[in-house]
């Protein structure tokens, strides 16, 4: 049975780093979904999607809108065409994980179309995996569009700020209001959180599982474009994620 995991929080708190390092800890097969238009997850995994010939969902929808693409698909009904292109060109496959990316939009308007596509296709697609890890963008818009309607484990990454605290409360309130089922809500402090904040964080909703330790190698690997999956097993960041995962109900 697939475990659906979402990493969320304010921008810059370390949501994508958490997904990459959690992937290093969990068993295969995994599906990683990058909902953030910044597309940082592939980079943190050492994957060049363009070089690999893997397209984003937004790229595919843009081509369909502009009536580009193979002629043999011209007569295909739109829903079937979208799903075919998604499965044939939007999934990066590796030995340990598969990755799909929402991508940046290049037309006016909102992300309703790509989000609608994800909401229609993903429920049946994820059943082939042990874990689905979703790197969500900053803010709550993705929740309001119900890209996923059931979340087994939500990890909210926070920094030491009142804005992060309020983000947790708004996230939980919105999820309840629109009917998104969250099995477990966890709070994770990023490396900027001081030791001793645990007592305060325990009282703001959710279950506090600890903090991600500072690790100079994470910055080094990000600058060099190296995969965080290659971090040594004694890496402080990796070890802290191992402890967090072990403390959760995963």
C-alpha cells in the first residue's frame, strides 16, 4: 500500500532538501513529485531533466494548447492525449525512484490545468510505488486545488519565525475546511531552529519530530549540482532525517 508524503512550509525553509534526504532513507520503489515551479528537486537529485529528454507537465500542456506534437496524436481525444503524453514523456525513471515535475508555466493564467491533470492521473499512477513524496510549493494554493485529497504524512518544515507558526495553523485549518484527509501532521525544524525550541513547538499543533541539522556538505553539493543522495551516511543532515523518519509512523 502506497504511503503519500507531502513536504510543505514557507519558502526557503528546506522543503525540497527534506524530500531529497527522505528519499535517501526510504525503500524503493518511490515516486517523487515536484509541484514547485522552481523545479529544484531534480537538481538536488542530480537529474538534468532537459538532458534526459523528460518534459514537465506544463511543457506538455503548453504544446497541446499551441497544437504542437506528433501528427499521429491529432485525432486522439484530449484526455487520452494528455495521459499518453504524461506517461510517455513526463516521467524520469531511475533504479530507486521515478520523478515527475509540474514545471514553470509560460502562458497567462493560473496552474489550474496542470493541477487538474495531476489530480486526475496521480491517484491511479501512485499505486505502483511504496512511497509517493510530494515537494509542494510555498503557500497553500496547492491544497485548495486538492492536487491530492488524501495525505498519509504531512511534514511541515519551519524556520524560527512567527510566519512559520502561522503557516502550520493555516495549513491544518484549510485542509480540514476543504476535506483533505491528513493522517499524521508532523513539524520539522530547519537547521536555523535552536535547540530548546521543542517545548514551544509541541504546543502549536501537529507532532514535533526534531530538527534538520546544519550540514556544510548540503550547501557544497547544491553549488556543485551533485545529488544529495550521494551524501555520506555520516552526514549530519542525513542522520537527522533518519532520526526524524524513525520517529514518524512511516
